[in-house]
């Protein structure tokens, strides 16, 4: 996952496990994060439970994603809403993934 802001170069790496409409996001060295997934036309729409941010440790965020297939890649956009003491901060992130071997 990368930001849609060209100045933001942080890359997050995680694995998604799909099982009967439930997605689990597995970030390295963290507890799994559950998400619901529904199909709408060519899109897969996901909503995660709140989890601790990789980009802002100590800050919780839920995420909302819209994904589709491009060839053999799953691509999409994720809206992350960091729940900060000063008020929510929203970021748009670009996601691209391939099937694990």
C-alpha cells in the first residue's frame, strides 16, 4: 500500500487471507485484522475493524477499500481514517497485490 500523495514514499507490506467473504489482513509482527468483503460488479469492497496504524504507531484506524482485478494483480484504493486526539485524519492509499506462491 502506498499513498496517492507522490511525496509519501512509505510502503506497507501485508498479506490478505480470503475465506468465505471475510478478509484477514496480516501485517508483519502484528495481530491479524479482520475485514468484511462484498462483491459489487467487478469490485470487491472491504471494511476493516479498527487496528493500530503502521504509519502512525499508537493511532487506531479503520479502513475502507475498493479493489478490482487488473490482469493477475488485485489493485485498488483504500481510505484510511486515523482516529487522532486532535480529530480524524483521512488518507487515500493505492494498493496493489499478487497471489502468494
